C-alpha cells in the first residue's frame, strides 16, 4: 500500500511539474502548447526506480506490476504478496501483464519457451538458472539493460543484474514464450 501511495505521489508531482513547465511555441499564425505525456512520465519514473532504460513504448503495465511486488518476501510455493517464490512471481507477472498462463515451476515454464541466448533477450523474456543443480532451479523476467526481476530466496522480489558474478555463474538460458502457446492459452 505504501508503494502505491508513493508511486501516486511521485507521478502526481511529475505531472504538476510538467504542467508548470509547459512550453509554448510561437509561429506566425498559431500558438502550440506541448502537453506532457503521462506514459512518458511513468517510463521516466520506472527508469529511475529500476535502473533500466524504459521507453514510452515499453510495457509500463509490466513495470508497474514489478514495482508493486518489490520487497515481497520469498516463500516456497507462495503466490501472494505475503510471500511468493520465483515461479509464482513469473506466473503472476505473465498472467496479469501479458494475459498468458505459464507453468508453475521453473522447469515446466522452460518447456513452454523458445530458448534464446542472453544477447537476444528482450523486455518480458524469461531467464533461467541452474543454481547448485543440474536442472533448472530458478526463473526471472528480463526487464532490459541486463537486469531481471525475480523472487530471491534470500531477499524476496527484487531486481538483479545478469552481469553480477553470481548470476553469470548460474545463468542457463533465456526463453521467449512460444507464440502458438500464447494464442492457445489466451483462447481457452
């Protein structure tokens, strides 16, 4: 609730500042007023909070979802803001942001994606890790600029950098949910 209030206050402050600083351009016959773009303001806010270059064309709904869940504690098998695990977080994000149902554990989620290399990751792709295991044991959602959102067993829902030595060591593959699966799931 605090995060929603803070977010609302910050966006409101941005809108008020933009309204006060509205630029007026003159031409010989007409005057044009540049009006602030709320999507652009939200993008600027998320760029600063999450440390990624969020453009006005980005999925602000995804960033809002992640922002709302930041700090939620980790709980194995959890799927609420009282506690959530990595696959539960990915599941909820995909359900609420992309209207797509994905698996409920990192291994079966991986079976629903087209594997991609780290350099090909796009906003909203999934990232998979093999942490102290021969099989996939962790999943997160890529948000851009080598960063991903996930539910860490030690710190809860957070944003991490794929370039950190820990995540580099255990990174397995990226994945993009298959289009045919998205369409099938969304039509059911």
